[in-house]
């Protein structure tokens, strides 16, 4: 049996949203209505929480982590009797992946788009044309100098 | 009543027909939309939140600050923007330590989050501020012969502790709003299933989309009605792709609630941008005329 990695658990405890992972008593209430679990036997929020309690850093934040299959529907947040907010623990784990650089590249592209232009979807000549045709005003410019300040501590 | 609209990225850039529908219908309801300067992406509650929650909260707080400075409540038209801005507003108004961290960053750009305004999805405003009766009174052409299957989406309702909109397991808000414009609401088995858009796997959302579409078809609905551009993104193009892949006709028109409302208020299909949808909406337009 593997030893519990307390160092990783401390890391999770100090990441916003990860604080309550230790309160999970493995009841499985999060699993029954989880759409990702319903459609994929490999995804199981109770098992993700068990790995978190054991501090299994590689399983959760390695390249093949199952956490990216969460649909972010927040049903587990509704169901959990311990207020663990499993989806928030999963998002905290994703934050740790970003720190380590083990996140999927597609996710980074979307974030880079916000860093570059302040939006997840970039304005194109087609989007401008469509707005004009519908009688809408031009898209307002995002003050990027302000936004960039906020990315740094 | 005055509100500051927050249209976000998806609607503004990808689905401006939704913005056109909101602006035109809100005017008929006597809502005054005051456009404020300087909003950015909310930022998105899935991928951006997954990178760094503190930066996510800070950028959300900056958007909220803009509305605070104007002294106006924010209304959102996208369930994603609703999730981000409501969650940020909820946590920052209750957790002083978190607010301090966020305000330390905001100070660099001369802003401070104070927690003085509310953020709500516009459908909540229709139900709670204007009232169903007022929506009903704005209708000139009730959608009597249109059967709508609702897709709720997740982030209008959950987490219910924060959103406080409706019962997330058996909501009624959209039934009542569709009822107000005369549409026949058809219940279907998967109406509160997630659209799956946030999931990084391809297989999971595909199976979910398949189940939602077949559940709708089985119910006898003429179309799907929804309130979120991300769900729309998943189902509009998604149903065409899936129909091709499976060699099965899964197509069904999808409209945003405010497009239905606009049609009921007498606006033309073009006014609410139905021509911009990937899945044809001709059947719905025909039913309007009959």
C-alpha cells in the first residue's frame, strides 16, 4: 500500500477550492447523477476524491489525469452531504496542473486568447459583418493594459 | 428599469443574433439597457477558471467594479458569464480574506471591489423584476402551435446555493417564460442534462448530445429552446456533425429564448437573426405564418 502524500494534500489545501477535499467520506453521492460518470466508466468523482485524500499527485495531475473529463455541471456540488464541492476540488487540481505544465494544450489556447485580446472568441471580419447586418454597434475594445496588470501578483 | 448588460464573448462575437434578440425584446418590455465601457471576457468559468482561480476572480471582479461604479445591476445573457460573475460576486462579498487578495491586485488599476450590485441572468429579471404578466402583455403573436422542448443547461441553476434561481432538479422558470409567449412546452427525458461542452473528451459530449437530441425527437417537440450560447454551440453545429457521422437524422431547430420572445412580439425572423443558424429554422418560421 502506498503512503499518503501529505505534501500534495497541503498543496491542494492551499489552492482555492481544494480546501474541503479532506472532508470526503467516500459516500459516492457525487457519482449517481454525474453525467461524465454516466457516459464514461473511467470517470468517477468519488475515486478522484479518494486519490486526493491519498495525495496521489501523479494520478491526479499527471499527463493522463481523468479530471479533464469533468463536464463542470456542478451536480456533485448539489449532491455532496459534506460540502466538499467535488467540482471545485477538481478545478483546484486543474490549477495545480497549470502550475506544473501538465494541462491539455487546447485549454491554454483559450486562456492565451483572453491574455492577447481580452476575449475567448476573437473578433473577425465575419463577426463584424454579421453585427452590422443585424444593426448592432461595433464590438467595444477591451482595455488590455488594465487586464494585463491583473495577470501578475 | 435600468440594467447594465453583459453580453460576453460568445454572444458578442459568435452569435450576435442573440444580442440583437435581447436588445429588441428588452426594449419592448420597457427595460433600459445602459452599455458600459471596458468589459472583458467574464472570464470563462471552465478553461480560464481551470488555470488560476485567483486571476479568474480578479478579472471577474474588475467587470463587476465597472457596474458598481455606474451604480447598476449587471444582467447576463450567457449561462457561462452568469456562472463566473455570480460566483465571484458571491464569494467576494462573503469572504474578506479573498476580497483582500483580489483588491490588492485591483488597486494597481485603481479599482476596488465593494460588493454593492447584483448579477443575474436576464431570464431571472424577466420572472422576478418584470413578472410573467408583463412578458405576456408584450406578445402580439402567441406561438400557440409551436412545441418547444427546453434545454436548461447547468449554470443558470447550479450551484443552487449561489445561483438561487430555481430547484435545479425540477426547475420551472423556463416553462413559465415559454408559457407566457404561448408556446407549448413539451417535457422530455433529458431536459436537465448537461450539454457536455466543457468536457475535454470527444466521446462523452457526443453521447450526451445524441441522448439530448433523441430525447427531444421522441417527445414530439418541434424545436429546442435554450438560454445559453455555449449549449447552442454544442447542439447547433453538433447535431449536423453527429447526423453525418451516424447517418441518422438528428436535426431539430434550436432557438435562444429571446428569439422566440421576439417572434412572439411580432419581430421578423431576420430581426432575431434566424438566418444565421447552422440548423435550418424554416419549419418554425412556417408554423409562425400558419
